[in-house]
């Protein structure tokens, strides 16, 4: 029933996203024009502009939401999240390197591959630093260190960029946005994000067993090393594929699992599906918001999610401190 409510909410927001905009067009008429093969302004607006943006919000939001839930289950820490722990920054660094050196001219697969490689390196680093620790402080410090390192490397690339236009594009891309995206971007993100989420979902039984401890999970027949590798690979695919087309969008994977954990009866495996639906809903809602704020230049999506997520992160820290006291 609860998942049904999330699906209904998603369907409603999809309709809103396709209908509302600066130009008033009829989705029904645009659909009829598409089926009839008639070229019209309404058809172009709905299917060439709004539809790719809506689909990317769904795919990227679902990938970030599920990845956040998987990281929290794997590290058994409620503050784990791709953006907070530097995974998104690692993916962004990989993408920026390809843009800086012009490697994207080698093929459309280079950018998502570099982003996925960057996210995988960040995941391996965070797991090596704090994967066996239950300390929130160790996790946060490791995330801060990785974010600082990757941020510094991105700054180096920006500092030595000789092309001012490319410099501006990289900066805007790092802020995170779904504007000016096409179905080509959907073709990049959809396979990698879906494959990553399927890989994560296939390990849901291990995440449930992990709540009882590593020894118990091993006694139940799970190979901890193999399971962790598969989960890390799935997270890297999902986050890397999303960041490759949307830029750095943080805090989705932190907020959504917390908001929906009680709906999933605090079961990590069950939470994966709820977090995917909730992440898609939250990101699509945020994208609709930035599209309808009346400003000269559209507010970047990553800025909005940071404005929502940072106070939420602080709230979790304060709440955790009170429990420890």
C-alpha cells in the first residue's frame, strides 16, 4: 500500500512535469501529434524538452536514493550517503578530467565510464577508511577528507583550464542540473543506473543479514568479500551513471532512506525499493520547483538539494548527539 502511494505520487508529478512550464501546451495534443507524425511546437516541447528531463529526474533520483540506502546498510551507519562521503565528488572528478582533457571526443561512453571509475575509487577509499568502523566520527572525517581531496583536484583542473567557455560549462555542470538534456543523455544514464540498481537489489538478502552482524551473515552462507564487491560495483554504476549526465546532486541518498525507513519496517532490503521510489519523487519534485522559480537564470538543481539536505544532515547530527548523551 505504501509503495502504491509512492507510485501514485510519481505518476502525478510526471504529469505535472510534462504539463506545466513557461509555455502552456497540451500533453494530450502533443501525444496525438506524435502518433500522427505531425511536427508541432507542442510536440517538441513535451517530447524533446520536458520528457527527457522528467525521465532523467526519475532515473537519477532512483539511483541516488537506492545507493544511499545500500551504503547505509553496508556500513551500518545512518549518515552514509554518496554525496556526504565523497562518492559523488569522485564521480564528478572523473567526469571533469574527461572534459578538461577533451577525452569526450573519443566516444560518448568515455564520460560515464570515467564518472563510474571515479565513484568506484571513492567507494573503495571510504570502505578502506571506515568500512569496519561503527564510529560516526570516523565515517564523517573520512568523507570530509575525500571530499576535500577530490574538490582540490577539481579546483586544480579549473585553475589550469585555458578555455573560458569550457571552464564555465564545467562549473555549471558541477552544480548539478537536468536542464538542456536530451534523449541521448537518457540513453547514457538509463542502462548504467538500472544495471547498478539491479545489482544492488540482488544483494538485499545480504543487507538484511548484515543487520545481525558480519559473523551471523557469514554463518548464513554469505561470502562477505564477494557481497561487498558486488554492492560497491552496483553503487558505482548507479552513482556514476547519474552524475555523468546530471552533475553533482547531493543529499538525496541521505534524506530519502531516513524519511522512509519506518515505512520499510527498518528492513534494509525492503528499504531499497522505497528509497528508489522516494528518490525519484524527491528529485522530480525539486526539478519542478527550480523550473518554476521566477529568476533570470534557472537555479541549479544541486543547489536546491544541498539547501534541503544540509539542514537535514545537521539535524541528524544533533539528534545523534542527544542520543549519545
